[in-house]
């Protein structure tokens, strides 16, 4: 087989995998997954994420960033600690970063400062961004345009927007959308929305341990389940799951940096 499938967003270093992390990696590899990209959460997860990277340097590739739900009044210290890690290693991207107004709206101003600062890091270091947006598309678009959409590349991870929001992303050629198990949910309109996007701007992801695709919905997610998402995306484009794996793999390798695989 040529290449494989790339899970562009999973948190395999979290405690949900403490009892079977290595087995989950074996299951992923045996199914034809070639690489896992690991977005960071905050300063408490960096050690675990980098330990896992050191154990599997040809299979897992880390990003560095500060997640919006970890931002509060004490953000400055966390942000500078996060930045200090950027100089110490290579990363495939800056992530995950963004704005989340679902859980808590009280730190919007701080979330914007932190998001925009990390967008600037990505420009300075020529790394793509993995963006988390929850009930905050307008705010996220505003920050991107303020910092400079034409200078940025990245992915709207766990994209679940509507057609209008997709149109805004389509106007920014440096950006792709990341699709996960949500597309398989019965009540989701996402497959209709993504039909409006060309497949060369689609990435596959799990967001494991969260958002398991059907028929595993409600259970812990893991990378091997990404094939259920690949099958659903394949049905949207009239392709096979293997073709979707190959095309989205290429997209991932074109977007992310420092992954030692050939396009
Ligand atoms: Zn995530």
C-alpha cells in the first residue's frame, strides 16, 4: 500500500489512554494509519505529549499551542511558557488554538489576545495553525483578518459550521477543514455542507478521545475509528475510503511541517 491515512488531530497522550495507549497505536498501524498529529492542550499536557513523541518519533508528531478553554486571567505566564517550548523542538504546527464561547464567555478578551499572539507565532515560524472554534466563528474570522489571513495557513479543526461559515473559509486559500466523527451523526447536516468544499481542502481527524463516529458514538474514540469517518466522507464525494485516505493524506503532508513522510 502506498502511504496510509493520517489522523491530523488526536490527543492520545491524555489519561483516557493510560491503560491501552500502546495497543491503540498497534490497532491504528495495523488498520493502515501512517501518522498521528498531536495538538497540545496547555502547559499541563506538554510533558506527556512530548514523552509519547519520543517513544514513537516516526508515528506521532506534536504541535505546540495553548487551547482557548485553558485561558483565564493568568494567561500571560502560560503563554510565555508555551512559547519557550517552541524553541526547544520541532513541531508540525501551532495548535490547538482558537476561541471557545460555549463553555465560558467571560474570558473572551483574553482568549482573543492569546489566539492572535499564537497566530503571529505561526507566521514567524512558518507553521500552520490548528484552530478550535466553538460558537465563535465571527470572533475567529475577525482575529484571522486582523493578523493577516493571506499570511496564515491552517485547519479549522472539528469543522461543524454552516454553509455561510464554510464560504468564509473558502475565501482564505491557506485554510482547510478538519472532519471527524461528527459527520457520521444522524442529526448532522455536515455532509451536505462539506459537499460544497473540494476534497483537496479536507483533512481527516478523530479528536480522540472525543467525538467517536457512529457506531461507536458515546464511547471513547481512538485513531482506528477514523476509517468510519473516511467511509462517510467517501460517500459524499463518490470515492472509496482508500481514495479519501490517500487524498487527505496528501493534503495533510502539504499543510503540516516536519513530518518525515513523502507526499
Ligand atoms: Zn482537540
